[in-house]
């Protein structure tokens, strides 16, 4: 075949392909904006729209059926289109869905929605709606008045069922989070009680500092003294911590009075050899003693005065005194108000991990996934990752903890996966601005089509514990290779009564390291290295990196 003929044939094939594409576009209008959507809805007749998302394109397999329906039944009374939900406001509810979605509209009203690639069902629905369209034109039938963004009755049923599942999931996650929080507080309280069982932190707010003497005099009958005091300026984060412990400090008035103005922290100590005149201090912990003296907690009616000092120190709804009400609050206050004292004896609490899910992908997607993981918008959500032999959730087999180690593997397989531990919230929402909390996995990861996503954070924690056990993120310490001791026999001749004696000596490791051993003392390791290299040279240069491209399609 001549070059001229080949060029002509290629041009003809290109024209034919362009003609097919043009025919498809003509068959299904393409809608990408709100303006195009509004313009298409103005058409007369039945509108059948294939709704898709950017990460899951339109349903190509139904084009043939739609064309047949249009030619044989619909004609000019049937209009087909594909619409991108990501950029059209009325289709917002269909975003992040992977199943095919078909909307049927007429006269700007939503008639029906069909989910799934069920060709017979979609065909029957279109045929029925075309018949109804004829009846409407004759005045024998009225169409439902439903805007395109409203839910159909079937969608409402699904939405109600999904909402119930969502509420159950949230309740389950909230209960698990609360149990975890209480367990951490109990653990910290026990840890601090081993060193600070006889002291209690307290704080006088700025307007109440002048009443320090009253506080000391009120505590003295209970066997408690002010052992130390120190000014402290609370920042917003510190105030949030205190507000969690005492709801009276959570008001805007309290925030305005405390932030950037010095408060006075107090270290209260129980005297072991002093018997209280009001109550028996043996029966009370130090925090309970202080609360009894200053707030009246736990006092009987005969010992209860008319008014307590804590009430007197209130000013414009701002409390003048903070004293922890229980051992958990006492531990939190010690960490916040006396960090240096606590840190000198007790290690800081281990930061709690936020609620998280496990997401599993094919390892061949690793570059796209890690590009999302390092993006500034999502980097805080990706807590850990690793490469595994397959998609087994129950018994994961670790291959590599990072991309560098994984790339060093000489052979890769389609079954290998990359697992991500993804944060979907924060451990203590009260300390964070709600706008900064990410409660769902990043959309950029969902669009990549994960093989598995944990159903909730409770299951996600269990699954992540299998993939990323304690100590997973700690750096690996490789043991230093042990140097082999080399021995050398020397024949030394010495004269002792005309007798010859052979003396055998050892060459130490230090001599080898220092280079003091003779060249003949060391074994020739070059031959062994050459043998190892020779064994490694027989690699298949044409080997396919099966984890850099999608698995082959099966027919």
C-alpha cells in the first residue's frame, strides 16, 4: 500500500469515528452547567437524563437501547441527555454516587428516577412515561408537580431508611468515643494520683485574686492550706480545656474576663496530721475537701453555712473560683495549671487518635493516592499508610510501610493493595472550630474507587488496629552486622634449649578494624560477592510492574 493510500484510509477512518461521535452527541445532549440544564428543561416532550459524576462517567452500555427506543417509539417526543451532577445545583443529591442514575422529566417537573443499569426496567419506565405523555396532551392525565431537586416517593423511602442507619451509626460512634474518653481520663487520674495524691489545683479568676486570704481562711478548718500560688495568663486553648471541666467558664462573659488577663493558680495541700473541725478529712479526697469548704459539696445540713465563698466571688455571671469537682477534673487541671511540676515526675499523656476509617485501594493506584495524601487540604486526615499483599481485611500481610520500600520490591502483583488510616473527625470536638472538622473521607480519595471503606469508626478502629498495630510508626532499628573474628596461625621460632616451639595466636577484631592485620589475614570475600551478583543478574528485564497499572479486564 502506498503512503498516499495509507493517509487517505486513515483520514477516512478518522472521519468515520468523528461521525459516530457526532451521532452520539446528537443522540444525547451534554449538560455541564446550570444554564445548559435550564435550557434543556424547556424542551417539550419526555426528557430522559443520564446523571453521572466526574469520577464515574455516563452509562455507555445503555446508549444502544436508548437509541432504539427513540427511533422506534419516542421520535421527536423523546429527548436524551447526559448531565454532570458535580456542576449542576439541582443534581447535588446525586454527587459521589457510583450507580447509574436516570431522571425522567416533563414540563420542568420530575416524573421518575431509575437507579442501576437495568435495561429492561428503564425501557419499561420510558415506554410507560411516553404513553402518559400522550394522555397528558389529550387532557386525560395530570402530571405530578415535583421540582427536579425534590425527592420522589421512592427516594424519600430510601432517604428515610438511610437516615435511620446514619442515626444508629452516629449513636454507636458517640458511645464508643465517650467510653474511650472516660477510659483515658481514668488512666490519667490513676497515673497522677501515684505522685500527687495530697494536692489539688485551683484557680482564682482575675477579679477574685484580692480574696486569696478569704480562700485560705475558709480552707483552714478543713485541714487544707495554700501551699503555692502563681499567676497564669490563659489563652483560648487553655480556656476551652477549663470550660469542658466547668460549664460556668464556657460563657462569652467568662472568656472576655479571663483571656489575656492573669489569673492566680493555687496549689492546695491537705495536712496529714490535722483533724478537720467540720468533717473528717480521712473520708474525703483532697478535691472533695476543697469543694466542701468552698462550694458546700457533700456537707450535711447542720454543717452547711448560709452562703459559701464560691457564691460570694461571682461577678456578672463570671465565677471567681475554679476547683475540680472530681479526680478526673483534678488530673486535667493539674496538667493545665501546673505543667512543669507534673512533667518533672510524670510523662505527658499519650495523644488520643481521632476517629478514623480504613480505606483500601489497589497498589497500582499508589501515585494518585499519595498525591492526595500529601495535599495540604487532606494531609492531616491521612494518619498512616502501608502496602499489603492482598485485600484480606481480617489477616493483612504487610509488604512495606512506605512508598520507597515498596518500590524496592523486584516483583509486584495486581493483588497488592495500599491501606490508609483516614481521620474522619477530631478526638475532642469542643476544642476545635466546627468548620475545621472533616467528618468524611476526602472526596478526592472516594473518586478513586476504594476496594473497601470501614462502615463506621468503631469498625474502622478495629480494622486499622490489624493493619497498623501499636508501634507501627516507630522507626525500624536495624542491628549492626557482627564482624567475624578471623584467626591466623603463626609459626614463630625461638631458641629455648635448642627446642623449636610453635606458638598459635589470634588476631583481634580491633586489629582488623585498625588495619594492622596483614593482607593475608582476611578471607577473600570478593569471590562471594561476585557469586551473589551473578545470581542476581538473571532477572527478567521484560518483567511487567503489575502494581503500576490496572488489573487486566476479564472477558
